[in-house]
C-alpha cells in the first residue's frame, strides 16, 4: 500500500533531482553518469510521471561509500 510506513518508522521522503544533487554534492550530469553506470539508486516514477528518489535509498547509498568519500 502506498501510505504504509516502513517497519523501523523511518520517514521516507521523495526527493527531486535538485534535492538529491544538493544532498550528495554532485552535479546533475554526475548524478546521471552514476545512474547510467549502475552505481546510483534508480528513481521511482510517481503517478504524475515525475521521477523522484526515496530518501532512504540515497541515505543507504551515502552510507555505503568508503570513508572520506561521503
């Protein structure tokens, strides 16, 4: 169901491309290069055909980076 909360009560926010770029401190071009290489989480499609990233996916990706790269 769309409105279910994750079991650990983590709030999931859907982030725009601009918000993701600001959060990871990379340009839009770098974001899409990482995505094309399969090194970055895929966005999800919303009912209005917008692409958004789950905040939890971005946090998991950032936490998986080696020390000194996040």
